[in-house]
C-alpha cells in the first residue's frame, strides 16, 4: 500500500503530458506552401483553403458532416482539379490518392444509381456496386479521405441531389439499404465551369463599383442549382484566370516532371527562360488555360526529345540538352557538362500587348 501511495504521489508531481494538437499528420502550413509551388496564380484561394484546413487539423469541424465541403468555380485550365491532386499528394504522398467522380458521365437521371447503387430487385443491388471508392473516401485515423465530384454542373439534377445527404449528414446510404458510406473523415471537393465564359470575357467588370466577375459566377450557380443544394456547401472558391507572368513557372514545373521521366534514359533537359516564354506565347492559354500550356509543351519539347532519344544509339554516357530559341523555334543542343540550375533562375517575362489575361 505504501508503494501505491508513492506512485500516485509521484505521478501527481510529474509534469503534465501535452496531448498532440491533432490526430492528423499533415500540417496546413506545409500543405499550403506545396500548393503555392505547384498551383500558379491562385494564392487567394490557397490562403482560404489553408485557413479551412486549420479548422480540420485542430478538430473544430462539425463531427456530423464532412471535414470540408468546397466548390471550386472558374474557367477551364486554371487549376481547380489540379488543386485536389496536389492536396492528395501533400496528404497521402500520391497525387491519385482520392476518389474522383467525373460528373459529365452522369448526364441522365437514371445514372444516379452509379453513385447510390442499384435499388432492391435490380441487377447489382446485392453487390452494393457504386462508383464511390470507399477506402479512398474514408481515409485513415491520421489522414483524411478525399473525394472530387468534377464538373458537377454537367450531371443530371437528380444525380446532384443524391449528394445532399453527403454534404449535410456526412453519410450516403446505398439504394439497397444494406450499406452506408461514411464521409465524416473526408474532404469533399466539387468543381464547376458555370458562368466562366461570360465572366472571363468581361475583365472590365471588376472596375465597375458593385460589379465583379464573382457576381457573374454566383448568379450562374444560383440559376443552375437549387438553393437547398447550394446552402449545404461549406465554401465556394473562385479561381481567377491565369496571368501571363505566372505561365513560365508552369512551364518550369512541366520541365521538372519531364526530367524525372528522362532519368531512366540517362538524359536531362534545361530550358532557357526565353524558351519558356516562347512556349507560353505559342499556346492558346487565354482560352484553354494551363492545359494549353501542357499541349504546347508536349508538341514543342516532348515530341522533339522523343525523336532525339530514338536516334541516339548509346545513352550510357548520359546527355544533357540545353533548350534555346533560334529564329522563333526551339532547338535542343547537347552539352557534356550540365550547367548549374541556380544560375538559370527565370527572369520575369516581358508582358506583351494583351497578354495579361486576368
């Protein structure tokens, strides 16, 4: 008995153990910094996402609902879907570690069964088949699950209404009645292009008091979706059009990804800043955003490098290609010793007339 009393007294006198701040292993600040390096021109959106993830990280979100419900709206190619990929990369270490539902494939009312499963008496009802990947949605105790409903406006309204229980109660009971999928440990993202053509065609709207492109987007949402659906969305993020000055950095990101693929061929690539500018100028980025940059990069860089690789008989010695501009064309010169990348920091591109899209 004396021993027990001494143990209790020693525990009372020992300093208190500080409990961990969060059950989640990701840090919102580090995640936001990763997004700023990979998603260009959307710092305001990233700041808002960071603040919402801090609510999730500290455990202050509503336990009866998904950890986060966010609708991203804006023109095509501005980074809405890529944002979700990079969040998955930062949290799970894989950019494909999320459940993605392409809503443009659910354009008819009977397609709602693709999400809720077949009702009793229909084929597949006993198997509880659904497009939803339960493992990716549930996540783990230390990492939240992630689901993306991409281009949500293209789905039939009855399909969209099936999501209301997810947004409101954090659950989805399959039509068979035999299974319920939990979304209370899930980050729910949605994307939409509604209103983007009108909003981005009128850049002068922001200069008029009481008018903005956001108001165009908001009205488009209110015309398309029912109020009870919009009222269940936690946050709506408006993605701005890409600015010309941000685009060479996108090219640099593509260059980095290509170099990772070129390693298995014992090859590396380095583009001069003016070569990156040329890729931007040859792309139709005003209309198609970052996807236009990716297509132009593939046409001007990847295809030519593939040709060079196929012609090279011996790659064992390794080759470093230096991309330069010659007569408004890209040329790739092989060099024996790679130059120091720290000396090739991209200079700010010179804005051309009409190049600033935002």
